[in-house]
């Protein structure tokens, strides 16, 4: 059993509760830093991919997990970040400038797009944002002179502090670039969550009326959340483009939007951890499936038949299972396991049971 | 001029006149109660003050400000805080986080300083925490500080909502049925707290309440409403003995 004694307000304000937790995260960071020397190039690439998805996941998590606004359109912002980064570099800007600018521009555009979308709630917002994701395909084709249209574009190698980095030539350096972005984004995200802005996101998510009564401008808060969300997603998109090497109008399809949303639901809505857990699932699912297909093939005979849409189908089934049995996602499951050990032997089975919630109709009367 | 002043306020929902040409004013430092049968329009009066609805007619002024010129999110800045009849807390957050949200109107930081969590933000957070802890002590919420709202009993949630309203450091506190659903002991606690909120903190209280024991115990003046209009206004004793009130409201009880 582990008990955290609190003797200072800073214990709740700083990002870690106690030294034990700090050591744990530093250890994780060390492992991540050591990874290129431990695992082979293939798995390093996979890990890199997972980290990029985690960045995109954090982007959507700000909006959906913390502000409660569903979006099925975030692939549009991945695309935007990706193309903005490349186009700015083609205009002669160095990567170190083009990359953050791609994030900022995507964020600002997201905020502007948010203003009409903010009148919509729940499923309507999801549908409107989904339309955006479908539109972006056409926009890329229509703006061919800049985007290369259907023919697409190739990602150049980028210069980071004088080191030329590209996905195939220097996978280790590319990995460190991604890791650096992950660390910076995560720290910024943590900072916002422990400050008034992050709390106003949560307030808007849980009750718009009382957020308003407390002095939070709901529309403004949603727009800011949209902006931050799109900025992070844009950074993720820029890295995704560089990682893919080549991309065109079909790279960031609406399927990617859906996958991104599923990913954070499976990972656990409303926590930064959730974005990472979800990214691990989405990153390693294809490997897992091909391994299990081989296994099924070897046990039951028959060759490796290709089943179209298998990956997506399995993903959907995992999602449904989570919504039914573990609405708090993988992170929620992890919390339960951790609490079990921390409280051992005092864990009660219904510790995380949700109280009956009251109907929210007629809530103002 | 009065502290809070409603003049000839009318609000209709389709065919229903929820508030009908209502005028009353609340003086600084008093506890003012609104009573009346269900559907009388009491909560609607609160929602009008909170600017959730635009009245068809009339004016609402608070502390020299014309509230009708303000956005719903601007009312808190004048020092008005409220609770809701059906409890509107941030369910997935802890009690502490709920109260810290209450500090929002005192925010000095902006997006950039918060992104880097500068020393000034840190200082502000420590101060917010300090203010919130005083309210936690005042309302005896220490045991629930780290608990999520979603798992808390009803009675505790009622108190947390009052605490969150107090965290905004208001001049006027609107309480919509603070004792409904509470046990006898919890109601007694609430009574003393309302007394202390007025006496120790110097906050003016406007409340809607059905429990006549609580109403006569703490309030200086009472407004009785029926069908959106004023029936009677006076001390608790005067209102309770008013024939129109006995007929419309207490008549059902007796
Ligand atoms: N948002 C709304 N839409 C339509 N009718 C409403 C709304 N809010 C309140 N009403 C109606 O206004 C009248 C007054 O309601 P309310 O102020 O909640 O009463 P009280 O709080 O005194 O019980 C009731 O007839 C109620 O049905
Ligand atoms: Mg009511």
C-alpha cells in the first residue's frame, strides 16, 4: 500500500504528485531516449509512428476529451499541417520556422472554422466536422498548383540545427525529432490543464450553464480549445507527412479522422495518457493482426487470405467492447489496476462504480 | 438605489407567462427569500438574473450595473454567483477542481503565460488554492477534497455547489432551493451556513426555498409568488399570515 502525504499546495500544482511518480516518468523518458540503440530499425519506425499518432491524439484529446466537443474532421487539420509545413519550406523557410508556423496557422484556421461550428452540439457537430474532412480531399485537388493535387508531393529532408533528417536516411534522428515534439507538446498540454484555461475546458465539457454562471465565455472557450487542438494536430500532420515520405489528396481521408476519434476513446477520454494508450493500440494493431492471421493460418491450414477491411473491423469491435465494458478506456483500466496495488489489500470492487446520474432534461427549472 | 432591482420584468415561454410584470428589490446585506408553489416562476427569476433568458419587458439592475446589457458570462464579473435547483456541477472533476473553476473570474493569466506556467501563474494558482481551502474549511468539505463529483452523495453535492459559488468571491449569492432533498440535519447545517455567509462574509443572499422553517429562520424579507406575479412581500411573519398567500400557497399544505 502506498499513501501520498500532502503538506504543500505545490504538490497539487506541479505535474507530479511525489518523487516516486517523477522517477517513474524520468525512467520512461530514459527508455525512450535509449530505444534507438536497443530496438531494430523496423520497430524504431513503428515506435516513431506511434509517437506521431500520439501527438495527433493529444490534439483531438484537447477538444473531445477535455472540452467535450466531438470532431470527425481532424484528418483535415492533419492535412493542413502537413501541406502548410511543406509549402512554407518550398517558399524557402527553414524547417525550424516552417514547422511551428504550420502548427500556428492550422490552429488559427481551426479557430475560424470553429466559430460557425460552435452553435452545433454532439452528433451535429460530429457530422459537420466530418463534412470538413470530406471537403479537404477536393480542396487539395482544386489547389493543385500548391498542393500537387492527385499527383501528391514528396517530403524533403529537413534541417534541424544543422543536421539533415529524413525518414529513411536517418531514422534515429527522425525518431529524436518526433520525441522532442512529443515532449514539448505534452509539457504544454500539462501546463494548460493545471491552469485556469484547462479548467475552463473541463467546465464547458461538464456543464455549459454553470460554466457560464461562473463567468466562463462558453463560445470563446470552445474556440480556443478548437485552436489549440488544431495546432497540435497540425504539428502531428506535419510529422506524419515527413514520416510517410509522400502524400496526396487521399492520404488524410475521413477514415483517418474516424480512426483518430476511435483511438482516443479506446485510450481513455479526458486524459493525456489516453492519447498515448490509444496510439499504441492503433500503431501495433496491424502487426498484431498479421501475426494472428499467420497463426490462424498455421493452425487451421489454408493460406494467408487477405480479408478486406479486417483491420478496421477489428478496430471497430474493440471500440464497441470498450464503450460497453470500459467507458473510461485503457487509461481507466490502468487506473483500476494501479489503485488495486496501491490500496492493497483494501481495494473494494465497486470503488470506480458510477453513481446513478440524473436526467439532464429540465435542468434549469 | 437598491442593490438588486427588478422592475416590471415579464418573460413568456410561448403561451405561458413564467414571470408576469414582476418588480422587487433586494438590499445590500439582507437575506431575501422567494417562496411560491411549483411553476410559480421562481427559478425563472434566477435565470433572468443570470441572463440565460432575455425578458420581454422590464429592467434588471445590480450594484449600479444594467444586467440586461451584459452577456450571460459577464454577470459573474459583477459579483453574482448562483446554485441550481437540479445541481449543475462539473461531474467528472474533483471537488477541488470544481471550486478552483469558481476562481475563474479572478484570472490574471493568459494563454501564453499558462502555456509556459510562468512564476506569476504559479503564484496565482497557490493563491487560488489558498482561497479555495478557506471555503473548504468553512463548509467542512475536507473529507471530499479529492473526490470526483460523480461518486458523491446528493447532500454533499448540494454543499459543493454552494462552495463553488462562494469561491467566485461574490457580493450576491443566488441559492435555488438549497435545502431541497436534504435531511433534517443537513438542512440545519445549511441554515447556519447561510447565516454565516451573510454575517461573516457579508454576502447578500437571494434564495428560493420551500422549507418555511428555513425561510423564517434566516430571511429578513420574503417575496411570495404565484403564476409569475407578486402575491405578497414583507417579513416572514407578515407573508405567512397574508390571506392571498395562505390561499395560493400554504392553502395546499394546510
Ligand atoms: N425553458 C423553458 N421553456 C418553457 N417553459 C419553461 C421554461 N422554464 C420554465 N418554464 C415554465 O415557466 C414556469 C415557471 O417555471 P419555474 O421558474 O421553473 O418555476 P419554479 O422554479 O417556481 O417552480 C413553469 O410553467 C415552467 O413550465
Ligand atoms: Mg424552481
